[in-house]
């Protein structure tokens, strides 16, 4: 049995499930918005360890021992709540569900793409790039600070070529720092910011799927190409050593599936900004026709009898 955990309205989740169904493989979809009531679960740890299970919406029970592999996208999921719950109660239910399922997915035998523990490095982007640096990638000069003077000094040291973005996993729009931003640096006292050297070059997103790599070259006008509707995305052949470095980085972070964000400088160096443990690969697949979904499904069904 292959389990798909997440929101079936997301293209990545729907494609994996649909492809496995097309292959006539034993697969069950477990929508996050049906957990914890419509779909329930149970597992145990320690001396009282016994079999666990998911009870599906149609009343069927899937024992944990039946599960061969899992593809999950639960990190930002909203879980089932009931009429009358306050916002605070709903957030509590969601946090409890995510915490419980993270334990289950971290300990479940077989292949889990990806285990929640693999997302830990992405919770702090400066931490993650420090882990990536030993694999030979160029790392941009980075400052994390709540000190306005330090931020201004960094800005001038980089000749004004600086971007800013979030430190945590919370999504933010990458922005170029402008001279007028110096006038509002006092706000840093209330929230730390990550400033980075603006590295010129061409963006490349690499999807690592097991031992396979799929690179997409992006031509965009915006600093953050995700928000550039005119961005051009084409399949790209990476140098073998760069592709291998991407695989090594993913393995070192415990990721079976990873989205590695690179920028190739005019001098031919490859700078690494981030490794995404739950990439939205369908956006790239649509534009490049690379078989990312199919390759991921190959991994999920590997060894399935």
C-alpha cells in the first residue's frame, strides 16, 4: 500500500495519486482536511508498542504494517475542525495533528517522501546554507541582524547590491534593498532580518528525486522569479559535478525529494540559496515536460510486491 497524505487540490498531490492509480498500484489518498475526525489514526510507542492504523472515511482500516511508502505534503496543511471551534481552538487542533503525524511519519518503516525531520534545516535558512557550504557551492555573503548600524554597514560593504528575505520557513518575497530602505532600518530592532549579497546570474531550480536530477533554467526580470508572470522556464543540463553535489546535499539533509535553488554566475560558479524539502515541482514540470511525477512514483513503488 502507498499512502498519499495532503491536499488533493494541490497539483503535486493529485498528480502523484493519479499516476499511481493509472499504474494500477495499491494507493490510498488521505486528505488533510478529513483528519482527525472523518479519517482517524492511532499508533503507540515505547514498551506498549502495538500495531497502528488509519481508519478511512469509508470505514476501512489500513494497518501501518501494510504501508509500503508515503508521499506527504502536510507542512502547511489545515486540518478538520468543527462548527463552534474558535480560531484558537482550530489552530490548536492543527498543531496537535501535525505534531502527532510527524512522529508517525518519522518512525514509519519504508520510504517516506520526505520524513518531517528532514524539513528541520529549512526552518532556518541561514542554518541550512551553512550545511550546504561544504559541498562546494558558492554561498552569498549573509548577515542576520536586529542592529540597524550593522545592516547599514553591510549594505555599503556590498556596494548597495543587497537583497532581504525571511530567516524562517515562512514564505516571503525576495526584495532588492533600496537606498530609501536605509531610512527604516530602525524597525529591525523589533524583528531580525536576513540580508544577502545580491549574486548576479541565472536562476536554476534543481529537483532531486532519489538519484535523479531535473534542472530548470529560469529567465526572469524580478528578483524573486516565482512572482514574475513573464518568467521563461526551460529544461537545462547541469554539469555532472554540480548534479552530483545536488544529490549529495539532498542525501545529507535526509531528503529523497528536494528542490535546490541555484544561481549560475557569469563566471560559471554555482551559488546555492536554499534546499526546499517539499517542492512544488508541478510548476516546473508543466513548463519543461520533465518526468518528475513519474520518477517520484517509481521511487514510491520501488520494491512493492
